[in-house]
């Protein structure tokens, strides 16, 4: 099933932008009268009939709206330090979308080798991953911020977890999630060189719970994806 | 910490092959007297002193052997249909090594688009993933076989799980693992077009338990990695 995206919904009509129109009409050769499925990126899938099969601006009529299409029963924010090699971070973000994530927040730590992160490429990737995995919502990508800014602004009504490698008493992420009643959760994952002790101290002061991710030494992107899987599995 | 690999262990001495010797001596400039860490690929890490810093055949003396280095408390066989795009299967195998897997068995299903799979590239990748994630054991890569051959030869003393998308009563993989006492487990993951009904019937007859992987529509490689994470998390 091919899914299209549009945020241009007006009453009972949906307009596709030029890229989506070209894909729909030129590549997939859809014609007026065809049924097409369009997501709005915010959670709703619209079953539509194509009215104008223009390769520049296709227009479709909404027949049915399915809210919460492919949704998951939690709200997960993953705040992750982008890896030196951008591919690895993109891979994480794509796979996290497939499994189920709501916000991806690239954060820059004291020890991050990568101090700058551009979000345009990843936004495109996540749109395509959401379509591919039949989800009406495309995860939000936050603007890059420092770990400290993220800690200071993390919502009070979330379960807040920070995974790091220093010694210290910690629950496993599975145990921390077992004790949780569900709802909103955010997980903070550090850079290749881990968080600085000052960042960890800040996080704990702000109510983050320290967790570990088991005995294996996981790379940043694998630690992040394992965290997404842990949240997903709580509801499995 | 840089880890080397050698299966050439003789009494108290370890010889590195040409590739590892060149990396150790030419690239990392190790000299006689340096401490080097060498895994045997079967689970043991040897802390050694370099005796002959030859870039063709370096020789080291074993000072200490650490068996079960970076090991995990289960034995997991992942039988997975290689994806059309080989990168995706390699990605899975690499990440599974990082998290913890023992055998990767590429299997070809009735509906596999990829009917042939060459294992040489993946063996090299897994050696490098094991070193990187500080594990003494490199996962075994089985020779490709059909799904039916794998089903027929799956060990009787394993928990055997098959994940597929057809309707039918199934536990989630988490629930199936909760009811399990630990030890050996194997998980069978189908190709992009799923297993054929005949393959599923064969598997159930052979004692495989059907499981689902939650509500998200996961690609083959993501389904496989989520399964590895589920087993890993049982022991977390």
C-alpha cells in the first residue's frame, strides 16, 4: 500500500505538494477516480478519491478519516546526542519511527564530538519511514539544543530517564519502566564519550532517574534503539 | 581499547594472522613489550604481552585468560530471511552482535525474493562488531538453508519461536519469553512477503510457538533486532 503525505487539508479536500503529486501521478500513474491513502503527519490517515490527477498539484476528496492510525499507547521523547557518523543517528531515527517514537530531540553534550546537527535530512527520512511503516504521525524532530537545555525544559509530567555508563546505583531500563504507570516518558542518551559528571548531576537534580541498559557495551545509536524497544515492549 | 583476534593459540603463545599483525604493528605501531588484548572468537579474551612485533606474523605471550568475556546469560539463534537489500541484513547482524546473539542463520523462505546469500562479508563484519563491543565470542554464521531445513533441524532443547503476520492466536514475544525458564532460544523471522502458510504449519508441527512483535509493522531486520532486544531485556 502506497501512502502519500499532505498537511494541506481544507474541508473535505486534500492537496498534494509538487513532490507528492509527481510521485502519485507520474511515477505510480494514479488517475482521477483512484483511491489513495494520505496521512496528515499528525496521526490521521485519510482514505481519499483522487479528483485532479495533476503531477504538480493533485487534489483528492476525503472519503474517510482514521485518527490515531498506526499509533502507539505511549508518548516517547528520545533525546539523543547525534553520533560523529551521521548515518548512525539517521539509522536510529528511522528504526525508532518504525517501532514507535513521538519526538526525536538531538542534544549536544559537553563531550559530544559533533557540536552541530542539521535536521533537514532527518525530517525527510522520518516522513518516508512513517509512510513505510503505516503510521499517520511523523515523529517531531526538535531543534538541536544542549543536554543542559533539554534537562531544564523536560516536562514535569514525564517519566524522565538518563542512561549513562558511570558507576552508581541504577535500575535497568526494564525495571524503571515496569514501575511506571505509562503515559509520557523521555530517555536521554549521551554521546560516544558519555555525559560529563556535571550533566549527570544536573539531570538527577531535575528528577531524571539513572538507568542502565544491561551488560553489553552498546553504541549510542544501539543504546537509543534498545530504549525505544524497551518502551514499546512494555505495551506489547 | 583496541582488540585483536586470533584463533592460533598454542600453549602460552598467540600468533596474529597477517591482517591483524599489520593492523597491530603498522597501523597502531605496537612494539615488543606492549600489552595487547586478543580474543579467540569463542568467548575468551587473552591479555598478552607482544613478543615479536612483526607486521606479517606478530606473536604475543598470554598473561591472563578471561573466559566468557562480554558474554550474555542465554544462547540465542536468530534464523532470519536475508532482505532484498543486503545492507539491511548486515545492519541487523551487526547490531545483534552488539546486543548479544550466538548464531545467525540466514534462511530462505518460499516467498524470499533473495534466494542466495553469501556469508563471507557478514563474517568479517561480525568479527569487527564483536571486537568493537568488547565480546570474546564472535557469533557463528550458519550456512544458508531453507526455512524448512532450519525448522527440521532446530534443537529440541530450545524455546522455538516463529514471528509472522497472519491472523491467529499468538502471544507477544515478551509474554512468550516471560513464561520461559531461560537457556537456549531460537527465533525465526520471515522474508518481506512473510512465511508461506505451509512453512508456518511445518513450524507449528515442529513445536515452534507463534508470537507477534506488537502493533507496529516492522521490516524484517527491525523485527529481528526487536526480538534480540526482547531476549536481552529478559535478563536486564
